[in-house]
């Protein structure tokens, strides 16, 4: 695993954006696996700046997002489709037809998951997967569990995830209780993975995920077995990791 440390959130975001840019420049028709959440916002802002300067061209890029709340329509301002449109897609020249987010409006969970796996398969997998890290070690919405899930699944969100995400909703009661998420198997099949972490709130889980035992109780720990993982963080998020190595 390679680790890059930025001084602060902005520094880490710039490093992450550089890595994504390199991917887009080296392979203009690449498949990017994308994440939502607060962490990648700075990275996306930086990518937009470089696009506006004329340094990046997303016209041939395809993107496949990690997850979506079950039951939210794309125009709901808390849906992950809405997040991606407003934080990235609306501001770059990616063709929206080439951007994929699980269909939160599909009530048939089996169908939603199978359809998404077929989208991933038909794209030949993911070239670069961007990940954030949940406080409980989740990646995508793959919550701590007894086993690693291979394909897309419908998950019940952990209470800790619901309370962490309540900041985006009027109250915790309004946070959807279920989500569709890309499986750990698909994430592990990505050719390259970049995990972005920021803030002291992530310091303990970063240490646990990347130095602790590989266990489905800490889903991100499986990334220790991936042969091309880049961890990008700010000093605060990487502090406990560095103390332990
Ligand atoms: C989002 C996602 C989640 C987040 C994680 C961290 O698409 O899949 O796993 O990456 O919950 O969220 P933030 O960045 O808000 O701390």
C-alpha cells in the first residue's frame, strides 16, 4: 500500500485529485468508481478547477458509484445521484448517460442488485475506485458483518451510520434505513483503489482497518489484500496509523 499525507483537508484533496487526474489522462475512457460523503467533496472541487482550466477531459469517462439510499428518487437532494450531479457531474464534461448510481427507486432489491452487477460487469470492471471510510470501517455501505459480500447488496444501515449521516437530513428519523451498495468483491476487483480520509475522527479506524486483522467486522480491512491501494489522508487522519508503524 502506498500512503500520501497532505497537511490538511485541502492538501489531501489535491493529492487525491492528482491521482484521479493521472488516471483520466493516462486512460481517457477509463471507468471511475466514485464515492459520495463529505470526504471527496474537496477532491471533486479540485477536479472541477482543473477541468475548467482545460487540463482534464471527462468526455470518454464512465463512472460507477458505490451506493444509493433505497427509496430516494434521483431528484431528492439527499440522494447520492443528486450529490454526484451537484458536486461533480454538472460541472464537468462527463456524459451523464455514462454515469451510474444504483437505482434507489427500484423496489425489487434482487433486481436492483443484479442490474447493478451487470452494469459493472458490462464495463469490464473498474479502473480506479475512490473510497471514503466509515467510522465503523464500512466501505460503500458494506457495514460490519459476519462475511464479506461479493456483489451488490441491499443493506440495513448501522445505527452509527444513520447517526453519522443524520447531519445531512432534518433529523435521524429521516435518514433512509436501507441502501443499495456495490459489494466488497466488486471493490476488490477494481484495478486500483484510492481511499481518502480526513480529520482526527477517522484516525482510529484508519489504524484498525490498515494495521488490524482482516475481518468482515471491519470491512475496509480487506483492502490490505488488494495489490494496488493508495491511502490518501491529512495529518490528523493518519496520525494513529503513523504512531503505530
Ligand atoms: C459514500 C460511501 C461511504 C462514505 C463513508 C465516509 O458513497 O460509500 O462509505 O465514504 O461513510 O463518509 P464521509 O466522507 O462523509 O466521512
